[in-house]
RNA sequence: UGGCCUAUGGUGUAAUUGGCAACACAGCUGGUUUUGGUCCAGUCGUUCUAGGUUCGAGUCCUAGUAGGCCAACCA
């Protein structure tokens, strides 16, 4: 969809209104502000697409700013992973920033607040302060240290900075209103003492600013015009504005915080704590496990950046609670892969067919279309011979008219090859079919143009020549949770809803053209789904991940009966 | 008991700002097809409730109801 024809979401309306009121378009500026303490997931993708999409729409710079004010949890590893994921999604930031770049400026401003009597050092324990904080329905009480003199506050704050105190002994608090109905305005903490090395500033600082004091001022320093965050920060806006008022120069752009509802995807969880539990509990094999809703997991699963961007644009941005069905994400990856993924044949649950009237030892290479959606993709050759594999569930000894696959006495088209007829089958002692004996019509070769080749047969099957088949490991992934919203049940833990069959590892037989498939190559196994080559692949052993099945109306028909 | 936010098909978002409720997904019916894929056509709504303003209300007003968020030296 072109940007011009797309309807506007409420944040775009806010920007349009600002523009209409005279805000200069060339001063529009956005930012994506992750905390480097974990991996990006599908929820972040929405925010990334929102902010960077706005940048593209208005031709405005977008900063990537790491909100790194807590050295206890933050690491360089996450910075690198986040940058890689944002790039992979297809976005370029204007400048790479760190809240830690502003520590000195923030400190200088804090000194100004102290001197104006708007901040003070509190020397109580966190328990004492919590007790004085009040509740949502009762006002708080003043700290006994609230009326310290400017001189005393300055001396204490400077000593905090010099590292003369233990962690937890003092904090710097903004002096606002302990009676406010907004708990965040009840003298919020601006600085705490932390004797921890920071991933960028090392041991330069032993006091670290809190989120509220940092975020708005960072937006201001960067001259971000519109600062978009999720709804749980709505109450923070009053504080954001209060802090801004303390330093604001009206010749500069004043950042505007607005909040949107985070997007929830069905059949998954997204909180860092829960994701970590899945990783540490061994439920999945790491942060990039293809079942994880992380960007790196989706990448390994075979999702394309374009499909994720289209998904994000389709679900839009609003303020109400939501639960987006994962089938919408699956639709977008199918839509994209349908256009770009080469078609190949692979049999995942095989049963052997012997074509009794096909000469023993003979083989021929048949032409096959690489992608019916894209003629420019060309053709390839696939080998055919007397013994082939087909999918076990593509054969039944007897079946009704609705089953238009192979049955005894029935005919079926082998994709790109011949029409065959099932004559008989062999079984083992347990009654399992071990081999199907067929005959073929030599004149029915696909594309030969003969009358026989033009015959209409209802079913078409994919197949693989046994002699030429490539063996591969195929990982069949399904959704990780059976419940659409596993972590919103009051009396049940989300771990109770884990799908025990979210991964099946099987052996598949593939056509030989896949021999040189490279890691991250994406293909469609015809009639089965989209698959991609996993990084675990080696030259000896191919490993494929199933990204998503094809739409399967046959499965629906079967379910109904 | 306080404050803030939200309410439109099964799902997600729109509605030229007070003027024929639209788009996508999912579901269901058919058609096309050498993938039961793709593609095409059709189908699926008391805009949370009750009042009010108005020629006209999803949109404005009032009162309810329901859901979410708010008491970390986290972000």
C-alpha cells in the first residue's frame, strides 16, 4: 500500500495537527529507545516499524538510543544484538546514542535543581521511603530530610558522586508533591548510588540517574520532537513534563511524549522474564530458537524482514487492549514467501512406490518450474526413476470421492512427471503399508503436449526419486503455546500451556537440486510449506526449519468429518 | 476508597473530524489451477448500555457498565 493512500493512526494525526499548527516539518525527529538488557522481540518490532516508519514518511531522522542507566542489568552483548536486529528489519538510524552519553549534562542539571530548591538528598532506607509514599488513595508524608539546606544537599550530592557512600545510603529526590494523586509525582528518585561498572562509562560514575529523570531530558538533548512509548508510561508524562520544565529553553524543540498500547500476539509470551524462563528451563534452545517470538528467533524460523514490516503496518497503532491472532503474522510470511521462495519437492513422511512398467536402471531428468508466481525464476531439472517416495498420507487403499490423491485402482499426476495408477500394495505384519506398486502412462509426460499429457487427473502429488534423494534433518515447528493468551490466566502459570509438540525432528528426502542450499535460503516444499536452511546445516548434513505450512483446506475438510 | 486510559464484526485497525460504518486477517460458499497452494467472486455488524443535543451521532454531552494501568534505589 502506498503511504499516501494509507489511513493515519492517532499518532500520525497528532503529528499532522502539530504541523498544521506551524511546527516546522524539518524539525520532526524520532527515536527508538531500547534498554540493552535483553533481546528484541515481535513487540519491539512494532515500535521499531512505528518510529522508523514515521522517519521514512516524514523524511526525518530517527535515533537509536540505548537507555542504559542501569549498569546492573545492561551489557554490550545486547547492544550488538539490538543493532543487528534493527538493521536486519531494514532500518537505518540517523545517529547511535546512549543515555550514558548525557550523564555529565544530567548531573549538571541536577545541581541546578538542587540550587533552585527543587531537589534534595534523602538519607532514609528504601523501606522508610516506601512507607511514606502513601497509596493510590492516601497521600504520602514528607521525608524528614526534605527541608535540608541547599548547601547540605550540595555537599551530600557531591560526596555521593565522589563515591564516599555505600549503595542505598542516600538518593537524590525531586521535590514535587507528596500529596499528588499521581504517585510518580511524590518526590521521585532522580539518582541512586551504584558501585557498578557500566558497559560504556566503566567506573567513572557511582551515581546513576533513574529513567524518568533521564528519558525526557535525553529526548530534549537530541531535540526529539515526538517521543512515543507504551501506555504504562502514561502516568509518567506528568513527570516527564515537570522535568522538562526545569531545563526548557523555549527557543528549542520541546519533546512531546505520547503513549500507545503495546501489541499482544496470540499463542506466545513476550516479557523478558518469561522468555528467560523458557531459555533457562530448556523449553527452547536459546534466544534465537525458531519458536521464540524474538526477532532473532523469527529470523532463524525463516521469516523475512518485509513480512514483519507488513505485519506491523497492518495491525496499526491504537490505545486499546488487543490480542492479535498469530495467523495474521503467518499470513504475511506466506504472502511474501509465495512471491520469492523457489518451489522444490521433498517428502517428509515417506512411503515407497515402484513403477513396475518403468525400465529398471533407467532415469530421466524432467523440467520443473521454479516458481509459478515468478516466470523469471526459470526452471530446473529433477530426476525420475522406477522407485520413488511419496507422502504416506497421499495414499489410501480405499477412499471416497473427496480424497483425490492416490488410491488402489486410481490415477494421480506426479508433479512435473507422469500419470500413475496404483495397482497393489504390500504390508508388514502390523498392517502398515511398506510399498505401493504402480504403473505409469509413458505418453503422459508433463509438458510433452501429447493428448495423454493433457488429460485432467484430479490429484497431483509431489515425489522424490529414491536413488537421487538427499537425506536431510527437518525440524517441524508448531506454536509454542496451546493457549491464545498463556500469561493472562489468574490461577494458572503460563508454563502450563506449553505445547509438548512444538518441535518434531524428522528425516526427509529431498530432490538433489537442494545439494548446495545455503544457510538462510528459503524454499517452498511443494504442497507442504515454507522451509529455510538452519545455521546448524553443514556440507554433510542439511538441516531445514519449517517456517509455516501452506494453507491447508484438505486438513479442514478432514477435521470436519 | 483515589487518579489516568480504553470500548467499532471472531481478530486487528479505519471512517474526509457531525453526513451511505471501510480495509486486512480468520471462517463459510462457489470458480480457476499439473501445489487441496496462489488467484477470483460471494458471504458474515443492534459501533458496550441508557438517556440527551441535532434535520442527522461510531463521532458531541450526561450517567452507568466492563476492561487495562498506577505504591522498584527497573525501564
